[in-house]
């Protein structure tokens, strides 16, 4: 099956499976990722597929996600074990492969790293990470207008800006920060300073 057919099939399937607000967010991420892929010369279909599937595990309970990880030997950090909003990325990567028959490593990694980021991200990983943050349905956070502009003009600065703001926010509210996020922050902060 061609990737265009895969993305169209996924869109229809996810519309049935996701709650309306989650589906709206998913469409926003997929189409924002596709637009960024056009700008940066990445594979548009891969961006669509990763965008459609990035939150495919988000509607599962945290307990269900932990069970999937334990059953399938998917490593969990302590922060992920406690935090539903992080663990769904690893479970989503697993579901993309086992439920949705996606085997492209770049797409799977984009799903895997869309919540924490990591050092030395691929172009597609950066695109999906940023698209998840800036898609049109997201509420306007401080600096959002600037970050959205950077997303289409300087992808590394945009990524560093999001990581910086995320780390500052999590520290401000006293929430534990995953090691992968801190490593990504340290790796990309040179683009923001």
C-alpha cells in the first residue's frame, strides 16, 4: 500500500476511534507536520502518518499503557511510569507497529519522541515534536506567536525555544522532568541562547 493510501486510511480509522477533540488535535498535528515537511524538504506522507498516529495511545488509561509496556518489555523511566502524558508516546509507537502496520523507523521514532524530544533528533522527529506543540487547536501560550513563526523559519531555534519554555514551566510548577527532555534541552539550547 502506498503511503498516501495509508495516511487516508489512518485518517478515517482514527476519526472512528478518537474522541472529537483528540481527533481535531490529531488532524492539526498531521497537517501542521505536513506543512512543515513541505518547507524543510522532509517526506510529507511520513509526516502525515506520524502526525495521525502520534497520540493513538493517548485515550488509553495509564494502567493499560503500563501493562502494555510490561507485557512487551518496553522500558519505562520512573517519570514515565508516573506520568500518563509521557508514556503514551512509547505505547503509541508500539501500537503504530502492531495495530496500524507502520514499520518505517523514522515514523516510529517521531511518534516515540514527540513528548520528550531527544538529542540529535531527525528532521521528522523535530517536525512532529513541534507540530504537536504549535498546531492551530492549541491554546495560545506565552511566546506561541513567535514559536509558530520560528517553526517555519528556523526549526532548530524553534525546537530549542519549546524545550526551554517547557523546562522553565515544569520547574515552575514543581513537576518532575524526564531525563530525555533535559538531555534534549542541553543539546539544543545553543540554538536558543
